[in-house]
C-alpha cells in the first residue's frame, strides 16, 4: 500500500518534471485571456452557490416574467407543455420517486436550488440563453421553487439565501460525499453499475 | 513553435498539386502541368458520394421540436444502422446523435476559442489553429449513450418489441478515429493548481451543456478532438472541437467545446443531475456513473433481417467496454446452453468497437443467437436476469418502469424462425 503510494507520487513528480521540460517547445501557442474575458465566459454556479452574482428576486416578482417568457413552453402553471418539461409538482409527488412512474421534475428531484439558477441563466428562454438579468433569474428561480411548495411567495432569493434552500431530494443521491465520487472502482462499481 | 511546421505545409501544397496533376492526366485533355486544374473538377470529384444503390441511413429523430416534420414522431436520438456495419469504424455521416432537443450551432472556426481557466497557474485561450500546432494523437474510441439498449422509458419500446432491429435497440453507439490534442497536455500547459479535483467542460450550444468530470480522467486519456475519421469533426458531432472522454457515458463527450474550468468539486450541471442519475425503486439515485460496462450484440443476422435459405452464414457483431479492451466474445446459437469462442477481428483496441465473427451453418430449424463478451478486467457481459439481481430488482422492473434504464448491458438474443425471419427475443 505504502509502496504503491510512493510509486504514484514518483509518477506525479516525473510527469510534472516532463511537463516542465516540454513547456518551452509549445511557445506562443494560445493567449492569456484577460480577467474580463474569463468573467464574461465563466457562468458556472457551484452547488454551494460559488459564482452566484449580486441581485435578488421573489416568486411574486417572478410570476409576470414567467408568464411572459416561460409559460409558452412550460405551461401557465409550470406543469409542462409540448416543448418544455414539467418544472414543479405538488410536494406529495416527491413520494412517487419509489414507484414505477416517478415524477422527476425540478421541485421533486433536483438536489440543489443553485442548479435552477445556473440552468435558467445559461439556457433559458430556449435559444436565448444569457439574455435574462440576474434579478430576473433570481425571481424565476424563486417562482419555480414556490410552485413546488419549497419556499414562500415572498421569500427573497439571493446569493446567500439560494444555497440554503432545502430541496426535498437533497439526500436522495449515492454516494452522498463528493469526495467518494471520482473513483468508481473503489466505490464497487461493476459492469458500469454502482451499488 | 514546431520547426517542422513549414515543411509539413509545403508537403501538403505539393500533395495538392500532385492530385491536380493526376486528375489532368486521367482526363487526358491537356498536357501534364504542375498547376492544379481545380476549376475543371466537378463537384462529385471534389467530395465523393456513396453509390445511389446504398440505402443505409440513420433512423429515429433529431428530437428538436422546431425541426421535426409535421407528424414526425419524437424519438430520443438518430441511431446508427448497426445492421449494415462492417469493421469497427462508423462513417461520420451515420454516427448516432442525441441532440437534447437543440440544433448544432453554426460555428466559424476562426472565431471559436477554447478557454481553460479556474484553478490553474496560467489561464489559456486557444484557437483551433493553436490546437492544430500542438502535438496530436489519433485514437479509435466508441461513444455510447448511457440510454443505449434501454428496455424502458423514452426509446425503450423497441427493445421490448419482437420486431425491433439492432439499429433501434443498440444504435446509440458509434466508433470513430478521433484526432486532436490530449487534454493532459493542455492542462499541463495551464498548470493545474493543488486542490483542483474536477473539470467542468462546457459547450457553445444553445443550452451550453456542461459536464463535471474528475480530474484523474481528464489527465488520463481525454482528448480535445478536431477531426473524426480523417476529416474535421462534423457540426452535429461538435465542430470545431469535441471533448472525447473514452469509455464513459456519451454525455461526457461535450460537443462544441468552448470552456474548461478547473474546480474542486462537481458542479451539478443540469443534465448530469436531473436526467442522468439512475433512480432505483428504493427512491435513491446513483449519480456520476461514468464507465460503460462490457457489451456486445450480433449485428448480422439481427432483428428484421431474413435468412433466405438454410446453409452457411457468418455470424458477425460488435463488442466494446468502457473499461478497456475486449478479451473474448462467445456466441451461442442454442439460447445459451452452449457457447463457442468467436474470432476477434484485428485491430482489437481498448475502448473501441471490436468486430467478432463465427462461421455458422443454419439447419433451417428454430435457433436462438446471442453473444457475450469479456473485457480485459475479466468482467463478463451479464444476462438481463443477472443485471436484475445486481440491481436488487426483478426482470419485470425493466419493462414496467417509466425511466430510461441507464448503462444496461444485458445480453441480446435474436430468434431465427423456420421461415428465416429474425426477431428480438429479449423478453
């Protein structure tokens, strides 16, 4: 065990030494991006809320935005339509996850409220991702969470509040610890299936 | 800067001149000249087409509500016609597509950039031309959708139907020669900082698909590919750049790659946490399953085909494993009572399709054909009953649930009837 660790460490050292040795030969390939360029492109939001911008919104503020920009695909009540999937279901629908017809929608299934913000911001409305303001995205996120009976209509969602929202299915995923995820073989996965 | 670069350019130029010469000579219309006679080449000569007698096409649907024809049924994918496949390579024009409902973006390669940032010492902005200056590798890899050969959920009806073809049941896997730059090389250039454990890969499509991938895999064999089967990656496969993550669920192979962010935890992107976890009857979901298990299927004879007369037929099929190379494929013609080792056709490549075959004389009686493979780790492809046991559920679950069955690698039996017809006999 200790020997294999030593081997691995040696391999890492060798690899980084090789990288150092190689680097001069790749001179002038690519550019260094400016801080502004990185900021403009970096739209990822971590599950803990890392990357959430300033701004805020409530479900009440989100309702008219939803009606104008989202209802045409997702239905007036977030119940789903021809193009967009159902977004929010009754809290009781969470119990269907153990049945043969689970209702797997944002409010019953998604483990982090921050994901809702991230996806609306990057991809919505359809083919117009990136056009909503941060306030609009907070308000729409609040609206969907409210429709799923997860928060109240007047609850203010912002960079501090959103990561704290308790999603019903937060503990529904295995493995629970992120640090256990990467090594499938250690997890006992066989034939592509993990226990 | 690679000092050989100008030489290579010159060679290519000379090659083009030579090609022009050859066309001129064949036409016999004018004396041989070093000048390429490009204006005299008709469109068909510039870019070849297959014979109009060849009818092999993808089937299914692009699944884009705006592009769907009136009355066209919605399907989860356009699937590869595996029943017509030979060897191990899928023509790029027949590679399967799961579009998640969106059109491929129309990207000008001169404008496109790949940004590498986050927990790195030297953030990098790379153009396609930059990437093409770096040392390249070409490798054969399969890409398979996690929902390929599902028995349930969207697209699952085919695997339950006796009339299904192998295209309908298994057509969401394809194999290509991918050319590009190892991601490890780019990450070493950028200098990954201590504490970084994941990358977030992101595309430039309308929903900016993003995917969390453990750093270990990114440094192992992931590839930033700009070419597929000797030509630029096609728009529907990610032009100009696609991240190829060998052996892992198709969703990881981010098309139209524009950004790689080095981070210290998975970022729970929409696709990976809403649709792709495997929700089991206990209500718990297994998330971040990556590696596709060992799978094989007989492509000839297969569902919907007909054996015209009793006599000799070569049984042929494909086997692959996300864990590495295929070591063995066995074929049974009697429903799994006896098995014979199939011949593995060279080349046998890790994380690529492997072609197998077995000579067979059909006596005109009912027969049940199936294949099972073993990969380099000794893992054997299971039957559906064995998968059910492994999942802690019953075989019935696999036709009754409304969910796509993720990573289902169960053995596929084809029944040969006395009239020569071939039927799906999974259930």
